[in-house]
């Protein structure tokens, strides 16, 4: 009798222990499942893009190219000078490349991606991108949240690649050497690329910005110019280039001559002083 009682007691203890172990194991499994962490890889975004809304620069349609260039220079000259101070790239070169590559801000790539220098994605680019037909169809180009990031990336693009290092051995005011060196280093395939840059710089007096950064005294008038009160428009002149030559603003020059737009013609005589003083 005692033996049966002991046997039954042992069986009960074994069953109870087994049930408790199963409950404990189930509890542990449940806890493990609720604490499982799933890591989601976040898309890499351009630095600063989270804090800012994309800046869209609207270029007015159907305005003369010379006026569009003048507006572009007014908009980005200060940024180009700041980049020159920090990275040593002539402001004249940066502006001329921006004007040429972006169509003075009106190019398709510039309008949809704030890409002012035609810089492609290349290996290692982790920012936003767009696809645009260039040398080939659907090529990958960098996209920026703001034009200022395009200017900064242009500086980094040149300073961080060994093929451009010889450019930084040139004088900072040697825009002709820079223009030729960029083509030689492979920035562009167009054999006329240096001439185009030099032409833009000289037509719009962009080298004056280099002189400002370098602390040189900028002379905007020649001895003969300072003695006359009128100027006859020559081929290639714009109100912007004339105003810089005579140390005036475009708006001042327009007010002296009663102009409502920036359109001028070859041979047109412009007053360089208020009419009442003529």
C-alpha cells in the first residue's frame, strides 16, 4: 500500500515538473519573439537635405541670353568667390564653367537637378541622382538640393582628383592656363572647351572677381574712358560688361539712358553720366 502511494506521488511530481518546464520554455520563446529587433537600412541622402526644402531657381523664359548671363553672374558671383577663397579655384573659371555647362541656369539638367557643372554620378556618389541624355542616353548625373551644393561639389570634385592637381600649381589669376588645363585633364571632350571658357571670362570681365579675391585693386576704366561721357556699343558688349568697365551698376546705366530692358545694339550711344550733366 505504501509502495503504491509513493509510486503515485512520484508520477505526479514528474508530470507537474514536465508541465512547468513546457510553460517556462513557451514563455521564453514568446519573450524572445517580442524582443527581436529588425534593422532597416535607411536610404543615404545628401547631407543637409533633411533640414531644407529643395531650392528651385526659376529662370524667366524668353529673355535675351546676355541678360540671362548677367542675372546668373549676379546670383552666383559671391559663391564663386567664396569657393576660390577656400579651395583656390579661380572664381572666373567657376563662373564661366557654370554659365557654359548650365546654359546660364536655364539648362534642363540644371532646372531639374540644380546641377550647374554637368558632374556625373561616378563611383562613390551616395547622393540623389537623375538620368539625363548626354554623350550617351540615360546617363547618371548628380542631383543637389540647392545650387550652392553644386558649387561646393564642383570644388571638391577638382581638389580631390589627382588628374586635376597640376591646375593648382598655376597662378590663381591664370584663367587661361586653367581653361586649357581642364580640357587636358579630361573635364570635357570638346576641343573648343578652353576657348569657350576664355571667351566667356573676357566678354563678361569675370577675371575681375579673381582680382577681388586676391586683393588686387580692380581698375574698371581706362585713362581715355574716364574723360568721356558717352560710349558707343561694340560687338559683344552687354550692359553688364559696359557697366563694369565704367564702374557703374546695370540699373544706373539703364537709368542714365532711359532703358527699360537690357537690350542694346551695335553702334548705340550710351550716356555714362546723368543727362542733366551732359
